[in-house]
């Protein structure tokens, strides 16, 4: 069964067709890279899937369920979680509180308007073990805004990982990271459970080619081709598309 | 557009600093004990002032749920203050209800009022939120001025206090009324504290820090925001009822933008980064008013100067300044 099906997705900003008929199907458990030159509509595509932008036309299905035009919070509850290109953290709060809020978001305790936070032990423990998993256990008490850049990227991904997502949308997780930080992030992503379906938008082609099972190339708002890293790497069309914008 | 904009927001709060502070519940207990002792050591004049400080402190702490915790600056909190005063006035004086049921119904009415207003205002944020809350509170003010049954411009006198004669308590006397206000103050602050520190309330801080991320995680933030606004509105309405009883008078002035602005000043002077900071702001506000109004009627001018000094000297208000001093002392 496909985890994610996108059919005929269109989005126009004024005269600009940012998304021009995207069709995609991602099988459950696949790690799918989305690459393409700047302005190909990658982030817009993610924003539509995760509910932040309504499409002009087309449909998005998650495990057979139509999620087009559902609000972002609802989509998150269906197991579709995303990270942001520019870190979107709770800067003034501790790493632990950031993670706790991420875990609590799908826990029934989020409706508790009277009890103490400490009473919900499972949420706290899940937040701490998530910190352990992503290598932030020694930063629990630090304010998110004070973390180093690479650690912010780790926390950014960690927030999307809370409570077992089924589909993970990662928007340039390594953007702006140093080579060392990139390696840490790559390890983190590689070690994710195989049953999580991942869609990865990334400019670092090494990362995409090493991590992904298949890659879709997005050019001018539609899918130019989908194939294994070898197929995409060998494609003259893809090279032309990249070179084409390089000249523009 | 997707929120998280810094426009009109309050600077973020260090969580580490917050959690390291004295447990607020303990501080509140000590403060309440000291406040309970006040009538034994102070003159009637100071007890009357203390009563008003408690009422305004309750109003300021509730306003800070929006300003400090949620990061939304409302310039319309006087609408709830005035709603409380006039709700009580209308039920008791026009329809001759007994006082306590009238207070309970006014409180319930303020929740409905806050939910209705909040559903409209919370479609905006930043400066637009400030302006729309101002607009709605001015609408209420205009209605009150044009309601002759309620005394119109002149207001309405004779707001009753609860009858506790059966228990030998006369709330028209200064000290019993002070204790009555103190009990409601302590109870309400405890409820506000439990609410804002609960799992549900913690999402309100997440909204201030990054509303977009809170929604991406799966929070339907509108419910948390509306609940916060409603709880704050109900507490402000209670403060308004107490103020009307204190003055035994309700006038449209209670719902005016000036009252909204003054409570914001109290919050900022006292410190929006702590739960009890705004209460200190109310104390400072009344102290300056009383101290200076003997000398000059332009006390607000001096209050403004003090405000600037407080903001310049301690960026986190008086309570933040005290924290900084305490931290230095402890380090030695």
C-alpha cells in the first residue's frame, strides 16, 4: 500500500505556477528524496502536503485517506510530521520542554488543564528517551535558542520524530550545517526505523543519494523523473535541468 | 502569515530562569500569610489601599496570562473588568437579585462574553489583536455611556456586597471586606496558576514561542488560546465586581481604554516574566498614585517617568530586577 499518494497537485501564486501537476506515489517504508533546482517548488509541495497551503487542484492521500485541505494539526495526528527548513523551535524553553511538548501533542494529557506536568510520567520519559535517541541527552536543561546551529537542526528533526510518525517530511534537514554536523544528521536519519516513510527535500545531493531508496526530480513544479539514485544520476534529462537553471 | 511573527510580541522568557525561581505556590502562601496579617499592624487607610491593590493585582495577574504567557497584547481587558462591574450592578440593582447568585451569574456571563469576543479577536495577532480588543472594549464603553437605566455617563451607585450577617460578618466594614477580597484573590490566583502550569496551559507558552511549530506538532492551538483568554477574562470580571463593591459604584470609566492601558503598565512594571510580578506592579502603581496625588494631580506624569525608569533599569520589570539582585546575593 502506498503511504502517500499525490495526484494532479496544482498551486498558483498570481501568474506563477509553483506546483504544476505533481503526481507521486510513495510506498510504505520507502525513503524518497525530492531534489530539483531552486524554485522548483519543493517547499511549496511540502507545505501543501502538511496542510499549510491549500492547493488549487489535486488530491493528497495518506494510507488511502484523503487529507487535502485538512488543517496542519489534524494531519499531524494522522502521523504525518514535518521539519522546517528554518529551525522552528520554542527558543526560550529548554530542550526537554521542547521535546515534552512534541510528545504531549498526541497524548491525551494535552487536555489536562488542572494537573501538574510532572504527573504525566510517560510523556516526560518519552521526551527524555527521544533526547537520548537524537543525541541531545546532555542538553536537556539548555534553552533551545542557545544551542549551537547543528544541535538546533538535531532538535528540529527530533520534534518531528516524537511519538512514532508514520510519514516524515524533512525539509532540508542539513541546511546550513557544517560538514561534521551533516555527518551527525546523516547518521541520525540513517538510523531511523525502516517502517517510517520518509520524504527528504535536500540540496546536499550526497546526503540524498546515500540515504534514499528512490529519488523524484522536481522541475518547474512537476515531477521530471523518479528512479533509483543510480538511474537519476545517469539521467541526461536531470543533468540538463540542473545545468539549465545554472545558466539562467 | 502563518503566525510566529515577532510583530507586537513580548521578548521571550528564559525557561531556565523561570524554573529556578522560588516555587510560586510557596511564595504565594507566604505573601498571603503576610497580607492576612496586614490589618493587625496597619491603619484603616492602609487596609483600604491594600484592598484596592489586591483587586488590581488580580486584574494584572490575569492580564499577564495573555501578555506574558501567550504573547498577545490586549488593550481591551477593561471590557471584562467593566462587564463584571456592570453585570453585578444590573442583576442586583435593576432586577434585584441577591448578591451572591448575581456574582456567580455575572462570572458565568463573563465566560460567555469572553468566548464570543475571543473567537473574533483571536483570528488576529500582534498589533491587529491589540487594535481589535481596543475596538471591542470601546464598543462596550459606548454602550454603557448610552444606557440611561444604568446611569449612563454618571454611572450607578449602591453596588451591594454579599450579606454575611448570619455569620456575624459585616462586609461593609473595612477589615472584613479586605479579608473577603483576600480570600477571593488567593483562590483565583491558585486557579490561574494551576491552569497556566498544566499540560494544557503549557501549550499557551508554546504558542508564544512559535505558534506555527505548535500547530505542526498537532496542537489545535485555538482551543488553548481561547481557554486562556476566557480564564483571564473571567478573573478580570471578578476583579471588576470586587472593584464595584469596593467603590460601591460602577461607571463606564471602569471599561475605558485607560483602565486597559493602566493594567498593562502594571504588568510591565511588575514584570511579565513571572506569575506574581504583575501583582507587584499593582502595588507600585497604587503606591505612586497615593504618594504623589497628595502633592500633584498629575501623578500619571510621574508614573510615566517611573515606568520608563523601571523598563530601562530592569528590563524584566521590578520582579525581574529583584530576581537579579537575589541571584547576585546568592552567588556571594
